[in-house]
């Protein structure tokens, strides 16, 4: 009798454990069923078919879904193309890639679906190699990857994980113009990953793109595409070190002098100048500030004017060395011209820079150097607020008169003494408030 309660307690405990296990496995079964039926976006870390049997299973499973959803024979063509890409000979692979390019152009859903079938790794593998025999297949693979990357973060990430960056050609001079442009378009699309949380080494992209930009055989279109890639990468502060240490700044400054691509190059420099290493690289460049001063005279390209003055503002801000360097290069007359003839934003930035040069000149003159102007009598007592205001008004009037006189000289030289009323109104309406960069 004494053992009866113990047996009852043990039976109850076993029953409770069995009940918990039953509930757990029931929930696990339901979870797996829901997961199998879900159509969530494919992630790069998801399982990819790795052998022939798995690929065939995936194709057949997707084939059932495709037949139910597609009204045309597009799925049947895709199914055959994927099989050829995985198991066919090189001629069959080429035919398969051509079909994939054609089908990938149709819609984003199909491009994502192709990635689930595992077409990206074999396409990336086809990009490698530099022999003449494989260049045709290489171009086809690049075209297919460019189409698959269009609009799909997942597909771009899969390409990086498959090693596309290590497959980029080491020497771009061996590529013809069309191939160089196709590579540039693919890398531009992949560079959009730089603005996401995806971990990607951008140094290989930078060296590849800069080699194309430095090539004399690259077309203007290809250079614009490559500059777009550098702009995407430069928008992330962590990439400034890679951009500032491999000659990229020199390449960008050189291209900024070409009117066809200047705006894109200046936009990238504008991203770099706000970083410590990027600013230092520009300060040490022998092309500064002359190259940007030349761009400031492009009246027909106001955006380039605005960007060049913006970069010079960042360099001159709180740096007497850079301001002195700019002053010796003759920047003040150029700034006066921009203040008269530039766009609204360029005028404001030019006036701001002129204000800094004026303040620095006054601080160097000291209280007894240069011509003296009439001033309020000063005694040993503190200056009254009224006297301070009058002195400020007097100084402001002198600055305006000096600026107006200089601009009249520039205007008369340019158009034989034309109307300068526009600048007079500009000077009257301008102020010393901080301007947005």
C-alpha cells in the first residue's frame, strides 16, 4: 500500500510528458507544412541544389507549379534550358544561356524563379577565363547575369556569394568595347548592394572600374556607367579608405575636366570630400584647386559649377592653408564671376567663400595696417551697442562697395560696360548666414 501513491504519481508524470511531446510534434508538423506552402522571397542562405539528382527534383517540382501558372510554353523552354545549362555540353550551354537571357527580360518573378533553380552559380563559372575560345560564352554569361540582377537584391547577393567579383578580368585592355560595357553594367547593378547591410568587399570592384576608366579605349557611355558604380560605393563612408588610397581621386579629378562625364565624377568627389581620407587625398593632389576652378567657369553646366564650388567650400572650411593655396591660384576673380553669372545655388556658395576670404584678409591686416577709415571715437569705456551697430553697418557698406566695383570691372570687360543692376540687387540681398552644403 505505501508504494501505491508513488506509482500513481509516476504514471501521471509519464502521461504529462507524452502529452507535451504530442503537442510539440503536432506544432512542428504544422510549421513544416506552412513553410512548405509559403512563397516567401528566396534568401541567399537558402539551400541551393548542389547535385544532379537535387536539380532534377527541384526542376520537376517547379515544373508542376509552372504548368499551373503559365499559359504559354515559357515554362517548358525554361525547364529545358536549365537542364542544358547544368548537364549539357558547351554548345548546349550557349543555347541555354541565350534562352535564359530572353526569358529573364520578361518579368521579375521569372528572374527570381530562375535563381531558385540554381542557374546563377553555373553562369558565374562561365564568366571566368580569358582565352579567345571562351570569350563568346563569357559575354553571354555576363548578359544573363545582368538581366537576372535587374530588380532583385537576392539575385545580386547570390552572384557575390558565387564569386562573381573574383571572376572579373585582371586586364581590361584585352576586352573589346562591347564586352567592357557589358561588364560595367553588371558591376553597376551589383554595386547597389553597397547601400545595404549585405557584406561585400568593394576593393575588387574599385580596382576593376578604375582600370576601365583609365583605359583610353573606353567609350563615354562606359565611363559614365563606371562612374555610377563609384558613386554608389562612395555613398558608404566605410569605403572611403579604399577609394582614397588607390589613385581613384586622381582619376576622378581628371575625368571631372571632361564635360561629358564631369557631373558624375564631381558627385563622387562630393561624397569623398566629407570623409577624412578623401579630403586629405584631394588636398594633396597637384590638380587642386586649378581643375575645379576651371569647371567653375562652365556657365553652360550649372550643376558642375555648383558641385565644384561645394567641394572647394569643404576644403576651405576651417583650413587657412587651403584658402591661401586657393588665393594664390587666383580663385577670387573666378568666385566673383560665379557670384554674378552662376546659378542661384552657385552664387550663394561663391559669396560664402568670398566672405571667408574677406574675413581672413581683415584679420591679417590688423588694426594699423592698410588705409584707415573713419570710425567712431573710442575711449577706455566699453563700446556702446549703438556704436557697435554703426561700425558693422559701415564695414558692410565698404565691403559691398568694393565688391560692386570689382564686378563692374568684370562686367565692362565682358560686354563693354553692360548693365550691372543684377549684381547690385544680388549684393543687397545677400547675407553672411551659413549656407547649406
